[in-house]
């Protein structure tokens, strides 16, 4: 068996629903991500953490997504592919698995922004509270 990153998938996808696209842009601006793909990676990391390590349910197994960029611009593609292949033991359709974690993380982050953004003063405050609320506070329970 020869190894191909994400089974030679050509594209990375992002949200499609208009309300999701609007929130994606708001989150990207507020967190000061320069590239859309970086927010996709951030969301996928949140999704993986919450689902795999914390046992949170995946909310939408078949998200409606559209092409964002070509796979070659996804700098961390090998890392995520190997995590899914070796740690999660998913051999087929690994890009679909990545998309599920991305969208799960996006929904978690979107909900967090709806409930907390107004209380944040700046970007440092946003990141600090996201980390506190999504990661550390869960560990204490």
C-alpha cells in the first residue's frame, strides 16, 4: 500500500451556508487569521480535541461544504492526515473525517462567539477566554 496524503484529495473545503460563511469571516477577522486555511486548522483542532479527548458528540456528520483552496496550500496536511490515519485508525476517506472535525470545531467556536464575544475587549482576551472555556475548564470537571 502506498501512502498518499488524504488519499490524494485535491481540495480543502470550508463552510457553505450563508450564516456560516458570515460567522467564519467574523471569527477570522476577530482572531486575526490572515488565511482562511488557518481558521480551518484551528477549528479542526478544536473538533479533534473536543470529540476525541473529551468525548463531545459530533453535531453534523455530513456538513455542507465548498472548496476553499487547493490541498497544496494546506501546510499542516501531513500532520492531520497522519493523526487521522494512525491515531484515529481511519484509512479511507480521511479528508471527509477531517471535514467532520473542522465543522464540529467551527460549530463549537461559532456558539462560543455568540455567547461570549461581546464581553471580550481585544484579540488577546478572545484567545485567552477561548482556551479557558473550551479546554481548561473542561479538564476540571
